[in-house]
């Protein structure tokens, strides 16, 4: 078992490698894709399994509610939250269909599907991406090293350079908080963003 200091050091190293791999321009393009969908009243759908399901809920909460700023609610739907839909689809069609079925129901051309899978190979996430692409949605994948099967299905791939699930998830949190900040800034306006960044009193 690593010491506290070693664990934090390893976490920092993975964050730094990710920072070096993902350019500001690439991150801005992904944010613009999300903002473009939301400005056009197209849905942003978010999904993941296990801890990544909790991350999908977290992202949705930040954007339907707020991240830092008061602004309009955004049309973001978590596909991991409805236990009745999830269990019905799993029971009737198989667990690999639970997200694709909802993409078929809620997705629209011009919308965005954001999926989290540390392996990049989760069958239900892969099926959801295939469904999203078939109806003209853009796709954003948050994965671990290499991207797995999602590497060829994602318009925007953020593959954390690690094979450690907890370290990957830690970087995912940092990444999607940055995406949320970028989205919110587009809707709330620069002046409000600067006000929110002021020191607490």
C-alpha cells in the first residue's frame, strides 16, 4: 500500500501527463460542441457505470443546477439515474442496451453524448456511442489509457494516460469540472464569471 505522500505524488504525475496531452484548443473545441448543442436546445446526454455513473450524475447536477454561477438551467440528462428504466431495459433487452435505448428515446441530431468509461470498452457505453452517431449526435469520451473501443467512436477522446481506475477517475473529475466551468462561462457571461472568481469575504 502506498503512503499518503506517494499516492498524492502519483496522482499529480497523472494529472500532469494529462495536462500535457490535451491542448487548450482541443478542450475549447469540446466545450464549443457542448455549448452549441445547448444553445440550439439539443440535449446533452451523460452516462457511465459504477463510479462513473456517479460522475455522470455529478456532471448533470452541475449543469442543470449550477457549477459556480447563477444562469439558466441547461438541457443535460443523466442516463444512469432512472432505476426503473435501467432495470426494465436490462431485464427486457440486456444490460448492454440500457444507455443506447435511452439515447434512442432522448437523443437528437445536433446533440452530444458524453460517456465515461475507465476501460473504454464497457459494452453499454459502446452501444450508446454507436446509437448516438447513427442519429447525428457528437460524442465525447472520458476514458483511461488508449481509449479502448470508444477511441474510434468519439469525436472528442480524453484518454487519461493511466491504467489505474481511481487515478483515471480523479483526472475525469478535474476534466469535467473544467468543461462545466467553460460551458457555464458561455451562458453566464464574462462579467459574472470574473465576479465569481473574486476572493471570498
